[in-house]
C-alpha cells in the first residue's frame, strides 16, 4: 500500500484515507469516482482530478468509476463523452465501471418522493424572479415561500404530476425544506428538481423533470458505494447540502466529500466555457488544437502521458491556491522526451551550402547514434554529399564578436561530418543570401579524421539530395497575459490572445531517415527542440510535425542568445 519505493507523494487526502483505513471506517475499502460533465473536452485541470482519483484507487487497491454527470440535457453531446473516455485511457487509467448519473433517474425520483413524504421537500410555485427575491443575501436571511407549508399530500400530488408532464417548463420546482435563514445560501431551500422538456441523450423523452446537480451527485456517490468523494474547493459550501441529503434519505452509504484546490495554468484558460468559445469562434482549430490545454490538444502537441502524470504528481494536492506556470509542464515534458525521443537532424529554415571541393555525385554515409546516452536506441546512416542545407540562423554575414557559427571566411563543424570553411556568399537581386560556397576539410571527418583542427561551433545539416520535405508548426503560448480571464484590466480574455502563437514553416528539410515516420512518433530535432508527427495531418510521404517544446526555456531567449553569439 504505502511502503514500496514507487509510493507517490503523500497529501492530506491520502492521510485521511490512511486514518480511515486504520480505523476501519469503510472496512478498509477505497472507492473513488471521476465525474465529468460531458459538455466539453477534458483539460489539464481535469488531469489533476483524474490522477488523484484514479491514482488513489490504484495505490490503495481500490476502485475508481468514470461517471458522466449528465443530468443537464441542454449542453451534452456524445462527441464529448467519447473524447473524455479516450483522454482518460490515454493518460493511462482504466475505470472500474462506466456509469451515468442519468442511470439513476428513477432512484433519484424515488428519493425525492421520500423527502416529500418526510416533509423535507415541497413543490414551490414562486417564479424564478420571486425566488431570487425570497432567497435573501449574504447579509440578510431569506424569507419562506408561501408554498413552503403546503401539505405533504399536495406536494406529493404536484410532484407526481410534474413528472407526468402536466405543467409547463418553469411553472413549479421541487425544493428541499431546510432553512431559509441559513448563513450558507446553498442551504436556503435549494431547488432539487425542475421541469424541462428536452430530449436527453440517454433517456430520450422519458423525463420532463430533471434533478439538480447537488441532489444528484451525493446520491450517485452513495449508490456506487464511493468512500471518498474528491472534488474542487468551490464545492466546499455545498458539502452541508451533500450531507443533509444523504442524512435524510434511506441509503446505507455516506461518502465523505473532501475538497482540494483546482489547478490553474498561467498563460492559458481552463474553463470549458472559455475553451468552447475559443473553438466555436475559430480562434483555434478545434478542441485538439496543439495550443489548447485540453488533454487532446496537449496530446497532439506531443506531450507524453507520463509527463502529464509526473506533472500532476509534482504539483501535488492541497487546499492552497494552485496556479502553475506553463513552463513547469514544459519542463516535465522535456525531461520525459529527452530520455525517450530519438535525436535526428532537421533544418527548419534552410539555406543551401555547396561544398565546392567535394566530388560531384559522391555520397558518404555517416554513422549517427540516435541517442548519446542510450546506445540501445541504435543508430542510422546519414548521407553526406556536395550540397547540404544548414539553418539560416547558423550563418551571419556580419556577426558580433564571439559568434561561433558560420560567417564569411569562418569555419564550423558539421555534426558527425567535416569542418567546412565559408569561401563565398551568393545573394539574389534583393541582396538576400541564397547560397554559401564552402570547402570541406577532408581530414576532419568526425571520429576518423586525422587532423587535430578544432573549431568552436558545431551545427546541424542535412544532405540536399536526400532531404525529406516537411511542414513544421512552431507553437507559442496562446495568451500574452498570465491570467487572461481575471478581468482585472476590464478586458475580455480574448483580447489577450497571442497573435504569434502559431508559425507554420513549409520549407523544412529533414534528414533522409525521416521518410517513414508514423503519426505521434516523437523526435528531438538536434539543437531545436522536441517534435511530434501530427496525429491528424502527418503522412509518411508528406510529413507534418508539431513542435512540442523547445530545448531550453523559451524560443525567444534562444534566438536572442544566438543573435548575440551566445
Ligand atoms: P470547468 O470549470 O472547466 O467547466 P467543471 O468543474 O465544470 O470544469 P466537470 O466536468 O464537472 O468540469 O469536472 C469533473 C471533475 O474535474 C470535477 O470533480 C471537478 O472538480 C474536476 N475539475 C475540473 N476542473 C478542474 C481543475 N481546474 N483542477 C482540478 N480539478 C478540476
Ligand atoms: Mg462541473
């Protein structure tokens, strides 16, 4: 349970479970659930909850259900349910049972009748506006509805007729009878059923009344024998209602609701409503756009699932505010990919180099390991020939001091190849450098060369004739402000969209070994970063790569360093 070396970091929830197990509170059983509403795609915040719920169940030999919280027929969609299942499995978790709150509609209805029969619920006919007025405020108590004391039989009769469809939408509701003067507004006779004529994705038109979340959630938990109902802090004020419902109906399980802080990622938004708006208004290409912090976007961006689990483990679980820099996620992804990804050469913004003293038609094969620390990943042979491509950034006509890459009259080492000397710079009519004429130094071949000549810079390259053409998409953060949705400057979050969050490079040159890459294969492009073959757009004969993350902190910083010759 908790004495092996793979034990996850402890946290206050695990401590509660340890205590419960020690006291035999749930007979040593641990049962959790992850309860998404299928009205959008899962995001990185949900990953925190998934890793917690499924992780706790796994580590304590317990169970975790996936339960769709589908009591609101308005916003739900089968596409979302399927995506949620796919994303949870991708993260590496499997549920004990796949359930729907809508499966409990009949039982929920019976429990509502039980509350009515105990005079703990009543049918109210105040209008929505009146109900708001009667509710009171944080400072003032509410007032009792004139319908509050109607006889049990009358409420029962009306509730049954609500179910039978005798009334219009909104004409009446069922409310719990608790306390209109309660300091906690959630306890001021909350609505537990409303009339809504709307087709439900699972129950069809069987129902025209639907239970509210607070009534549904606790009963669903109890019916499934959940021991620890883990949720985010905004439900703390709902806990008294959770407990009140379960204390007042006939059910033998009473799960403990425990709240933890939700995860907020800086320079991103993690609200389904806002994510949906980004998609619906076309600010991104879809829920799985690689700039989105949805799990499907993160996956498409190339973050491996173990990095997401590691990230969730690192940020931990507590009640303290949990705002995390995007760079933390990037750092974890780098650690994972630097171990797993094969390293290859790719030139994203090419400039041609012609080696004037290299024989025409000659091709040498350079043996290059895929990973410097992991020989078990093998090696490939890279063709070397008279015409090559190097990165535009690796040449400067008029460089600052300490620039160690190529410059007129300068020399640089081609990784796994030779030292070359830049003899001539060819420009087009506009003065743009279009080609470099260089000579290679035949005695300097990596590994076998006899010369002891040394140069300070080493750059990557690909053989022009053998290169694979590719499109590479380079992403930056989607927002320019850390908390785009905090409204502090009186602006909408959309005003902080980063106009440069996507750069599409269509003239990239990959080394010859990249001619048969499968979607979702990961690579390090040497000196550039980690890249993944796009799951949708990539084809082995028409490669499309997404940059997952740069090698170091930020692209801008690297570019700046390069310009300064650092
Ligand atoms: P959103 O605000 O994005 O719409 P939600 O809470 O409405 O999220 P649900 O589908 O109800 O989304 O969430 C399912 C579970 O995931 C809930 O238990 C919820 O507490 C948890 N969850 C949602 N967002 C976060 C977050 N940012 N951090 C941690 N847990 C979260
Ligand atoms: Mg919710």
